[in-house]
C-alpha cells in the first residue's frame, strides 16, 4: 500500500475534526506527484545499527503537509517548492538545489584540504599525492580519469597565451631577444642545490615579469616564487613558480607540487573574498634543471590544473635561430599573459551579486539570437562527468525567459542535428560559435539549444519511465532519417537520448551529434573508450557504419523492456507486502502532527527546525532534511 493511501486512511481513523480531515485529504491528493518526485531526492537515513529507518520517505510528505497546513509562508526554498505548478518544475528545483549542495560541499572540502594538508614538499610526493587523489582530487589527469574540463572555457587569458606562443607573427621586442640569452645560459649552468638555481631564475625572470615574491602560508610553506596583482587591497596570485635543481633531484614532480601550491595558496582565508567570486585563474611555471613548462590552474568545486604547452628545453644550439626565437616567443607570450591576467584581477568587482553561484561555470554567459544579445545563467551540470562540458542554463533578459542547454565541443555535426530537429527528433539549435569565438575558447565551440527534457539514463535512474511511452519508436525513426541522408549517429548510448512529455506520452529526441558523420567516410575519435562494449570491429579511427546504430537500437530496446519488467515486478511485490509495522509508525507520526497542529500559532515565518517531526530529530535526520529543502 502506498504512502498516500496509508496517510489518508490514518487521517480518517484518528479524531481530526471534519475540516481538518478535508484539508489533509485534499492536500495529499493534490500533491501526490510532487511528493513522489521529492521522495526520490530523500537520502537514506540509518539508525545506529545501520538499519534502514522505516518510512523515512513519509517525513518528506509531512514536511509538505506542514508547509501547507499552517497557512504561513515558510522561509526560503520550501515556499517556492510547495508552490510549484508542475511536477517537472519541482524536479528541476530539487535538481538545482541538490547540485548547489554538492558543488558547495566539494568546494568547501577542497578549501579545507588546502588549509590542513601536508606541506607541498611532502604532499606532492607520489605516494602521498595519489592517496589524497582518492577522496579529495586535484583534476590534473593523474590518474587519467581525474582529468578536468578544459580550462580555456573558464578564462580567455589561457587561450590568448597559447595563441601568442604559437603565432610566428607575434612581435618580440629587442629587449626580450637580448634577455633570452641570459635565461638560456643560466639554465644550462650547474648548481649545487635547488635554492641556488631558483634564486638565479628569480633574478633573471624578474627583469621581464616584475617583482617575484617569496610569500609563505600556513606553517612556513612557500613556493619558489609568486607574481601577484591587486584586487582592491588584496593580492591575487597570477603566477606560481616551482622548480627543481635537476630532473629527479628530490623525487618530486614540480608539476604536481605546483598544482598543490595552487590549491593551498588559493585556499587561504586572506583570498577568500576573491575566490568566492571567480575561478581564480593562475599560470603555473615549473622549472626542472634546463626544462620549463607552463600550466594553468582554476578553482571550481575541485581544483583543475592542465599543462598549456609541452616541456620545453632551454638547452639549445644558440646558432639555431628558430629555437632561440621560439624560447623568446614563449617568454614574450607569458609577459603579455601576466599583464592581461593582472588587468582581469584589477577590474574584478567583489560586490556584484550572484558571482558565488556562477563561479563554477564557463565565462561565456551570452549569445546572439535573432540579432538580440541574450544573457543567461548556468543552473546545473547535465552529466556527472568531469570532462563532459554540458549544462542546463536559463535566459535572464527575455520577455519570457526559458531554459536552454549550453555545450562546449571540439566537433559538432550541425547539419545532422538540423536534419533531426526539423522533424522534431532533436532539440532546436539556437546558437553555434563563429570561428573567432571557437578560437577564443581554445578551439571549443559553444552550442546552445532549447531544453526539452533530461537524458534517458537519468530518467531510468529516477525510475521515471512510464509504460505509456514511444521512446524507442522516436529514436528508431530519427536513426532511419539520418541513415536516409547517409549519416551515422555513432554514439547512441543512453545519455545521448532525451526524454520529454507530450500529451501525457513520454517521447524522445537525440542530443550530442559530436561523433555523427557520413557512412564509411568519417571515423570514430582516437579517444574512444574501449572499456565500453562497442559494436563488433569498432575501434579508434575505424569508419562509422550504419549497422553500428542498429546495434545500439537493439541495446536500447532490451534496456526499455528490462525496465518495464522490473517496474512491473516491483508493483506486484509492493501489493503483497505486509504493512502492519508501517501502519503503526504512520499512526504515531500523524498523532504527533495532530498534537502539533493544535498548538497556538504566531504570525511569523516558522523556522526550518519547526517543520521536522520529532521522530526525524535523531541520528542527524533533522539536519539532513533541512539541508535538502533549505539553502
């Protein structure tokens, strides 16, 4: 017997007065869909002996009831959720709230690690570093599954540095050409220890970069040099320098140590105000003997550090003008990058509202639609994957604002997408980056389309696929349409199928045309994940074939049939379950509700703690429910 039926029966059984019974029955009947949606987001609370607490899903129903029954607008988000006019809107609010809690938790966790961890000299040693990576990772690709999103979509200065360095047209002034011989000569020299080498490097680098400080934090921890810029009275770290005397001289990779220094410096309380309003981009320069590398760092919910260039030798044949010019171009590009990043921080307004919520997302927040500049804010990630750069967002300056999907991609088959969207089998495309924007994003294009639903895998995880659906037929027709134009979709896995409602029917659209290409002409990417069970003979670099889509259609049909069977079995099992113990606990809950509802009420908004039943105030349940529903 479901929770709604049980509660309605208990209302009749207990001695609520007639008008109380009517109000309770009406509330539960009108809100059953919202209640079921909210239940899916309720954590599994446990007792001290780790047994599942019976009926904890009913606490959420009680929460909704009290918000309505007291006829007093509750504080913060509970009111917005209770007043939602559609189940999908409620789900979206809960998803966004859940995401905000998760991002905020990971962000604070990363900061705490930066404040409390071992000094980078020991924390960056492989044995320690990779242990920390298990629970509190820096997304630097060590190991490979901990690769972060491309940092070039979070700050333009990273891309501009790369463009300058790679451009043979970059004008390198004579003073840099003269200076570069000093850095080449000094790098090739022998030094007895790391301090001697890095002292010499600071002396030479400061001639073109300006003051390089030795700033300590915590218990005397300090990297080999800091370049800073002013944000009001605060110092922002635009450059972090870390070096080793020679390769393998102390068993620590300077790129790992530089990443740890980035996290730790930016975790300090003194820069909290800056960190809370942007992703605090910094360049990280590592020097190992006569070798140099430049990386970039950003601070999202986790720290992301990525190399921007290869490791470059400074020991060269100085008569090879191309090699000398390349090194000169590197340092001129860095000098310009520090100036630009310094200006970014100089102009940063720490008082603008909403920056804390948007600091986790890319810097582009507008696009052109029908010659109108449309602004938007990011709401949530659409995939729980560090490297999948796709978000749900919402416009902010339209007469009627609407939800959109924002995606950053290396490749995208616009033609194939439009073929499907023209027949209703893909969301409508609203925007694609022009070439100059594509280059500015580090060769990533921004694709924006209408938001129509969530992915099939998430729907299945939410157990929200109804028997009344034509999901398979829609996908099959979309694939047949593409095949008729000689296109292969190629990646017909569950995350790339969207599910939406139309006239009480669940339907599907295709999304993610990154790999889509011509049959027997275009190829699978070199980064193909071979741990996935692909169709026979599919490997990196092999041709796209129509039969590969047919393979995935078969897998989709099997998965939907399996889901239907599982849900049918659950319904059958639930109908046979003895509910005696459940009824007893429900009766106790409703009795307490009745007693509570007859207490004198005041006119002020009730606090979060007031709306949690007494039975939920053990084992941390009250705090968890409050955190779930109130930000």
